[in-house]
């Protein structure tokens, strides 16, 4: 009887230790990426991102900022570089233990740590300087690419230029066709 209780307790602890995740598929004009979002460590951020996904907010937007050996950023602009009106800003969850490593997705924001809305970026390499540390508020990582890293590398390598006052804009738009839950 004691062994069964101990085994039950160990099973409960092991399932509690596992993070709750949600998978989404990001279909782009450059190919598809599957993302796993960590609801356990970034509940506010994941809820926010999924609210945009469910409203189809991202459909037709572009990756408007692409910097080789750094990151690709999207979730705010159409191909005409007109910004889409996002919802309210969310609290920065950069102290959640997830770090800005290659293939992770994080929230973009202004200098105000609690200013993230719809825009996100996917790290093309390890960017530890974006993590929370000391006086650096950091950028909240909330998931990672589980399939489609070659698509990330393909987007990261496109030719960029200036457009409508913005730098590092792909010359040929990379369109987010849709993002949907799996």
C-alpha cells in the first residue's frame, strides 16, 4: 500500500513539473513553422498571443523587420507598412526563466517594459543580451519553434532595405498567411 502511495505521489509530482503548452502553426509565404507556446511560464503572454491568433489578427501581416544573425519580427504591419491597431499592452514576463535562444519566440516592445501588444520576434541565434538581468527588463520569451527552423533561416537571409521610414524591411514581403492552433 505504501509503495502505491509513493508511486502515486511521484507520478503527481512528475506531471506537475511538466509545463503546459499549446502548439500553433504559422503559415508564411516562405514556408511553415510550428511553435510550442509555454502557458506555464508565460501565461499572460501566451493568452495575449492566442487572442490575436483566434481573432485572425496576424493574417496578412508581414515580417517587417529582419536582421540576419539576430531575429525576424512581425505581427504589426501590412505589406504597405501601415500599422494595424493592436489591443492593450501586457505585463512583461521576462523573468519567467525562459531565455532568448535561437528558435525562441518573444514579445517585441518599446522602451517601456510593459508595452508589448501584438508584435513578436523569433530569435535567429542566441541573444542573451535580451534576457532580464540587473537593470535590463528583458524581452519575454513565451515559446519556441519545434518544426520549421529552415524557414526561419530562409526568412532571416532575405534581402532587406528601407521602406516608409523603417529599416531592415524585406524587399519582397514575407507574409504571415495565418497562425492557427493545432
